[in-house]
C-alpha cells in the first residue's frame, strides 16, 4: 500500500470518507478487492485481500 496522488489510469473508490486509488488494469486482474481495518494482539492495520494469484517465487511452477 502506498500513499500517492491518483492518476488518469486509476480507479477511485470512496469508503467511510477515505479515497482509495488502484490502477485500472491491475484492478481488472485482481477484483474483487476487500480492504479491512483489523486489530489483533500484535497491533492494528489494514488487511487487503483479492483474487490475485499468489506467486511461488523464483521456482519453475
């Protein structure tokens, strides 16, 4: 996650008074995206989940 100004290539969403921007091409590949603010014993922060396929790193899978 990055704090940045939106560009012409971004899709803009507003939720609870907060604006979120994501590149349109990336959004088409990973939608739907779910953004949650979570609190745990280890701390708090945002959790982002999507349909993005997980990479297996540098192996040949």
